[in-house]
């Protein structure tokens, strides 16, 4: 298991124990995992985004306090927030993270997740890099909107 995965799981466990809201010190967490604070920033910025159901507030000074809150919304609002937050471009990595989150929240079946992954994979999208992420975003959003 990679360090990023371990840090992510630790934060999710803390959220579970603390009723979906935590405040952490970036430096303390970095010391706990024997990593640099930027590793903590990376995990939070890539795995705790609004599209994944989290609100993050970062406070400067005093060791870098970060508040993470799991957003509890009704299913339809949450789904449309994800679709709208995708924007005009989507990388393969971001698509895989969103698919994983939608699967864990049971918005997608295993089969739907597999189809989304295949349709948005770089191996399928043999396009110029300048347009690949734009085409991926269009395909991804249209597939999500049209899934039952």
C-alpha cells in the first residue's frame, strides 16, 4: 500500500470516528507518517475534493490547520454536483478517482464503473493530448447522465 493510500485511509477513519468533521495539523500528520507536509497537501487536494463529497478549509499559520468535512447531501444533489464539478476537462486519474468514489457511495454498480473506466481510458482515447481530456470529460459526463 502506498503512503498516499495510508494517509487517505487514516483521514477517512478519523472522519468516521468524529462524526464526519475533523481538524488536523498538517505538520503533526506529516510527522506521524514520517513524510513531508506537501505529501499531506497532495493527499488532501486529490482525494478530498468536493466532487468526492468533502469540504476542505485550510488555515495558514500555526502549523497549517486543515478542516475536512464530509458533505451529507441527498443523492440527486450530490450526483449533479459531481457532474457540474467535472468541468470541461478530465484526466484519466481524476476520472478513476471519481468512479471509485461513486462506486463506494453506491451511485454506480460494478458493471457501470467498469464501463466508465473503459470508455474514458487513455488506451481508448487515442487522441492528441491537447483535446484528450476535453473529450474524456464530455464522454464521462454524458455517460453519467444517461445511466439508470
